[in-house]
């Protein structure tokens, strides 16, 4: 026998005495069953996630593409709808919001529950494509709002213009002159009392705060004129004609029209009653269209001369009943398009909440004609007013995929058992400690 | 009842196998690892793996030995051993021994520590278990050429660090 073999055999005699634990067979078989069950569960989970995120999923059928217009109907977006920021889908035909129930809205008090989202937006907005049924979520500011530009490309978000084609934001024209003096020092630049909106065709933008106004070309952003006026606590609405030569402001208790140099052209008390409302209120023929309303009566369109403030005839438009408000957003000849906010009982409370619809008001008609009705629960609605009379076919909605929603919600759910186990361990330790003491 | 009876029979068969063969597995594991604690862990790992697949194993002895060898050379086990062993390039100092010296096993133990896990496994298979080159290649899951080159390198290394084993090395090399 060789030396090496002898040495191996001698060395092997130093081996330890191994005593396998009792129940090794049963424990090993049980562990194998558990592993197989865990693997099956994991495979199911992977399969479920793959199905949820739509892989492999054929691309949804899209409609239109060549023609721009409003869709025939709107649906609610899914919870994992992509955002404008991550997956911009081009100009929008419609923007609507269900308030804090709009998908991807943050909880007002528990921001940490949605840690993966940027900022803190308690009311997001859903935008729907101008050419096809692509749904995206816009977030920004505390509440995003639905101030959509007439061509549908921009959305006013948090004091900036969000470009729906690129997902980037553009700064709005800056106001010049001394900041408002009478308000709280912390008043934000475009905060309380301030208004930003577009001219009827979207070629100009007006920015107003409590004592300053600026009108600029859009999308150039070149300032055309600035003016200041005495401090106002409240600016309800701002309307400019398409040529941007003046601005009509709805203040606390009056309607004021300012010239380019900031001087008052005329004013009327709001108690008369008369109200300027809507981006298209100032018609190209110089008439300033507003709303009149008897006490508890329906709204009716009325008109003033934009130059003098004197009442002028506008014709007999159908009354709008049971409405909380109305905004004239476009004209096609003498036919007016307006967003009407109907009063409906709240879902959670008995307080009335507005349910908006796009209606067409034809002179001589008995009642408004509903053009577009958003999903139930919608609180705010806007349309690309340049395309208000154009319709396109509605197809299968495409929501995109928001990877961050999957990641964030998945990790949140994954943390639940960890937190639970940690809690149980802590309770067990506490009980043991107390019994030992 | 039939299933329970079958399961009980399987368990009895496994326990009989463990009683009969654990000592042999422990010796092989000790030669492979050079450490009593690691050897014990390795045997338990292999027996646990066998228990998990017991109902489907045609040749449990062959399966357990294969697990012993493959796990012994797996990178994470080797890494664990390295944490507790400090290897140097220079051979350890030791007193001179002859072929008839009863401490030859100590020489071999020191020399084996100078080898890689794979070289060690090849030597154990070839010179402790008297496996052929092709059997060694099959158990380790490598090619015949790899076994030959590993054996050659291992014996050369042994000759360098333990000249007392040179005669046998020469024979094997041939």
C-alpha cells in the first residue's frame, strides 16, 4: 500500500463522529415541501405581476391619429396610469379631475404613504389625448387643476405651464412692479387672489395678482403690457379679448375693466347681478358676455359693451337650471359652448358638489345641449376649446404603465408583514420580560 | 394508511442508511475539508439533501458522495473555510519525518491545506477512495482532462511541500 494511501487512511481516522439530529428525515421532507410551496407562490406572484403590467400585452387599438377632436365619451383611468412627466402623450382634448379621488392623488395628512411620488398633490388631474384615447395623469402643486390651454398643449400647474407634449414645465411671464402690499407677506407669487389664464384662442396669457396684471404673447412669453391697480383681497376671474387690449377682472364686489395703462375703463357692482365668467367671455365683436341670475333662478347669458359697460342685446339663449356656475369657453358664430357645473349631493357628505358638463347653447333653443359628459364623480372639467366642435372616434383607452406606482405600492404592501412580524416579536419579548421579572 | 405506511418505511430505510454509512461519509468529509466542524456540517448538509430526495434516489450512496464533493469545492464553503484559515506561500515549519513515521498523517494534513479545494477533492477520490479517473470526473462533474491536470498539479504541489510522499507521487505521475 502506498505511503499516500496509508497517510489518507490514517488521517481519515481523525474524522469527527457525526450524529445527525433526530427527526432529520421528517424535517428535511417538511423543508422541501415548504420550499416547493414558496416557489409555487413566487411563480404565481410573478405571473400575476406580469399579467397586471400587461406583459406580454398587444398594443391597444387606437383610433384617430389624423384628426383632432373631443372623444365621444370618457372613462376613469386605472390606478397605474402613466404620468405626463414620465410618459407624455401629446396635446390633450380634455382635462378632468375627481378631486382627491382622482387616481394618484396623495393623502392630505399622510404624505408618507405615497413616498415614491414627487411633491404633495392631493388632487391630481387626468388628461385625455387630442388625437387618440391616451390617458395620462398630471400632478403638480397642491391641487393640479384643469386650466387647459385652448390648443390642449399646456396645463397650468402650480404656477407654471406643463407642456403635455414633453412633460416639461415652462415659466409663465413674470409680473413687474412692487409686490402686493396689503396682503400677508407669505402670499405666493401666483397664490391666493391670483389668476393665470389664456386668451380665447390661446395666443396670449394673462397673469394677475392682487395688485398687478401682465399680458404676454403665448407661447413666446413676451410681455406686451404691465399695469398695477389698487390692492384687492380677491381676484375671481380674469378675461381678456383676443387682441389683449384690456382685462376684465371679477373682484370681491365688482366687475372692473382695466386699460393697458392700469386705468379703469368702467366698473359695475356684482350685486346687479351680473358676472363675467369663462375664457371666451370677451367676444371678438366687443361684447363682454356674462351671466345673470334671478334669486334661485336659472342662469342666463347676458352681454355688456366692452367699451362702455352698457347692457347690449345678445339674443335669447336657453336658461341653465340647477347650476352652481357656468363658464363660457368658446364661440362658434352665435353658438356658445360652456362648462356648466351642476349641483349634486356629495358622495361622503350632504354638501353639494359641482358636476361639470360641456354644453352647447344655441340661441332660441329650449334647453342646453350636452356635448361631453365626464365620468361620475368628476368635479372639474376643461376641454381644448379650439377643438370644441370637432369630434373623433373613441377607441380602447391606453393608460400606459406607471412603474413607480407598482414599485411604491408593492414595497408598501411588502412592508406590512415585516411590520406585523416586528410588532409580534416586540410583544413576545415584552411578555417574556414581564413574566421573568 | 397505505401512504403513512410507505412513508414510515421510507423513513426507516433512510435512518438505517444513516446509521450504516455516516462514519464513512464523515471520514471523506474530513479529508475534503481538513476541519472537524466543517466536516460535520458537510455531512449533515449531504444527508439532509438526500432525505429531501430520498423517495426518488436510486443510489443514495452515490448521491451523498456527489453532494459531499460538489459542496466541498463550492465557492462559498471554501470562502467560509478561508476566513478561519490563514494560508501563506511558505510551507509550514515541521520536524522531519520518514516513511515509517507515525506522524505521516500530520504531514499529509498540513500538505493538503496547501492545495485548492478541487485539487484536494481529486486526491481524495483517486488515492483514498481508489476511484478511476473517469469515475472521479463523473463525480466532480468535470472533464477527464481536468481530472488529469488537477491530479498532476496536486501531486506536484504535494511533492514540493511534503517530499516524504515523493515516491508515491512519482508513481502516480507516471
